[in-house]
């Protein structure tokens, strides 16, 4: 049984998608939030999952916050740590501690639009396609090895909310898939820094494009 700790900051719909996927051979050991008011905590508690709050505001700096966060995580000795809408940048020391077992989902087609407000920036840039990326976390923000991406069209009449919703629906498909691959031991980071998915044709079904009409 692989044990997973999920970190959230807000709504927690990606966490919910992973919980609902009920991936065989996995157990969601805990959901940890840096915000006491994160909506995701209620869903986790209602599903019998242990919840913890590590409030970044009560810690003097990022190093102290990350130490408290690591303590909360390590209490569950997880095989995998999943950032699901987690909104605090993590220190190098934290990232090193969980190297190779720390995943993030970012709401853009990385390396385009790292950082925040990705949907607004995609609209401003006038790109025709946008999407989401699951990647291993490294000390380079939003730059870690890519596991899976999903592409969505950008429509002429899109606003930030409409585009975000279209991307989010794809996030809910690709994040459980990435977790499934990880727990099945099928993900490896090559010497070239790229992710290989064992048993999938190169580059694997790591990309998905919903039909333009959809
Ligand atoms: N930490 C490291 N070291 N590397 C990554 O790739 C990380 C990370 C921590 C979080 C998620 C990321 C995203 O997918 C993530 C990737 C928060 C910020 C941010 O600027 C940026 C990127 C991401 C998450 N956070 C502000 C901060 O000062 C706070 C913003 C807020 O609280 O609303 O930490 O987009
Ligand atoms: C998701 O779109 C996720 O990709 C994004 O925030 C949303 C969280 O939704 N993550 C980031 O922007 C990280 N900086 P959720 O809480 O419902 O999963």
C-alpha cells in the first residue's frame, strides 16, 4: 500500500479528484493545508482522511514554515507528496527532502506561464492553446520534469473564469493519471532530466487534446 499526503491551500478540487479516483494500492494518509479556512479540508474530513493545518502566518520565515510542514508530512511517512493547488513556494531544503516523490499541478502548458495568474496571462498573450502540466517539483519554480500535460483550446469569447474551468476539467483527468503511474512505479526521471513512463510509447499518452467542439 502506497501512502500519499496531499497539500492544499483552497478549494481542493484536484485533491478531491485524486481521492475519488480511489487508486488501487494507495491510501490518502492526510490532507495538509497552510490555510485554516481551505475548503478542501472539509471534504477530506468528511471522507475520513486525517487533516492538518500548518499556518504559514504563525511561522517566522519560509524555512521555519517548511520545517513545520515537513514534520506534519513525515508523521505519515508518505511514499508520495502531492501539491494540489498549494500556494506557497517551497524552500530548496524542503524540495530536496522529497526529491523524486513530490508532484505539482500547474495551470499552464509549462514552460509557458510559470508563476501565478496563468489564465489571465494566457488570454493577454493571445495564445490559441492553453492547458495544465503535472511535474516533479525541483528547486526551480514550475520547472521540474514534466509527467503529463493536457491541452485545451482558447476561445475568442473566453474570460479568465471560462478558461480556468476548461483547464480545471483536464486537471481532474491528468492528476489522477500521474498518481496512478507514480504508485505503479512506472515513472522514472532519465539522465536527460526527462520523465519516462514505463510501458507507454514515446512520448506516451502524456498529452491529451479534447476535440475543438468540446
Ligand atoms: N516550490 C518549489 N520549490 N518549486 C515548485 O515548482 C513549486 C513550489 C511550490 C508551489 C506550485 C506553483 C504553481 O503551480 C508550486 C510549485 C505558488 C506560487 C507563489 O508565488 C508560485 C507558484 C506555485 C505556487 N506563491 C506566493 C508565495 O509567496 C504566495 C501566493 C499566495 O499565497 O496566494 O509563496 O503555480
Ligand atoms: C488549480 O487550477 C491548480 O492548477 C492551481 O490552482 C487551482 C487549484 O484548484 N494551482 C496553482 O495555481 C498553484 N500555484 P483546486 O484547489 O480546486 O485543486
